[in-house]
C-alpha cells in the first residue's frame, strides 16, 4: 500500500477538524494582511534574494538569505562541537568527588540556566569573546587571509574571511551558553549509571579516572544521545539570538533584507521556512538513527 494512502487512512475526524481550523486561521491572517494593511505581496522577488544572478560575471551567487543560512549552519556545527566538549567537562565536574569543583560547575550551570539568553549573550560577548578576539588579533590575521588569492578552502569552512572575527564571536558565545544545558544532560547520563557498576570497578582496583573512562562515560554517552540531538536542534534555533551582536547569520541577513526591500512578511516567512526545514529534517534524521540503534 502506498505510504500516502496509508497515512490518509489513519486520519480521523479530529485530524480533519484541526487541519480545517489551521487553514482558516492562516487564511484569515492572509486576508487581514492583504486587506486591512493593504499589503502588496512580492513573492516573485524572494528567489532572487536566495540565489542571485551576477550580470557582469554571468554566474549565480549566494544572495542574502542563502548567505545567512550557510552562516547559521556553520556557526551551529562549530558551536555544538565546542559546547559538547565544554558540557562534557562540566557534566563530569558536577559529579566530582571534590566539593569545590562540584560547586564551581554547579554555579556556572545554574547561573546560565536561570538568566535570559539575551543577557548572557551580551555578557559573554563584551567580557569574554570580544576580549579574546582582540587579544589574539584575529581581525588583522583574517584580513591578511582575505587578501590572498587561493582561499577557497578557508571560505568553504568559514565563509567571508573578512567577517571571521564575527563568526568566532558567535561560536564562542553560543557554545558557552549551550554548554550549560549540555552539562546537565551529561550529568544526568553519568548519574543514571548504576552505582553497583562503579563499586565493581573500584573493587578490581580501578582509579576514578579509569572508572569514568572505561565504565561510566561509555554508558552515559549512549544514554544522552537522544537529548543531545534535541539540544543541537535547539542550538540552531538559539543561533538567531547572536544576530544582536551583529553576527551575520540568517536572522541578521533577514533584518537587512527587510530594511532594504520592505518585504516584511515574505522575508520572515521564508526565514521561518528555512529554520523549519533544517530543524524538522534533523529531528526526523535523529529519530531514524535512534530507532535503528534501539533495534540493534
């Protein structure tokens, strides 16, 4: 039986009712925007802001929205790697036998998890990220790279090298913020390992480091994969916050597009669609991986 036909057969009357309500709701919003606000839709211009055509070079190029989407993906990947490293360290520290280490890690986690993300972003940017970039003189170094001829590999991984400090700022700020949530996930995974296994490891002469490395962490990391996947999706959505510190990701580029073209609804609906496609696609991919791992 075809999958679409099977899906339709599973639908009940409440599903049709919900679908009708949603269609009516969005239809009313569409009517209100077009009628009450007298808004002129210009959807035909949106594709040109995703992929543009350069008349001089006679070639296609990534325009504002695609540039922003690419930057968002880059920042999310790099920030998730850094957040995983920091979060794992924090999670292990939360379960440390040393009270000082345990309390320092808990203070960091509780501080970040109970302060609005916007405040955290500004604190990390002005007091840490920007100071680090200035200390390492990354702006001058990246401009030197940008003046070189063959830099396609740099641009593949980091985009426009003239904006490299901005990208690094976004990665650091986002990773520091998300590491607090990753740390709690790792802590829960470590504490879910039965105490009997830890006691058995100590009984055969293992040190605490060996116990963590060979017994606890392998089991904990397997258990935290599903929440880690969800946290990565959350990180992609949270990346929109760093547009406030002028990191040129998708939300920042959308603001630029709205300011230059006045296509308010078209631009933001397209941006929402990009976020939805990326996040929903990843959620289905992670769900499939999780299902396969459960079947093994």
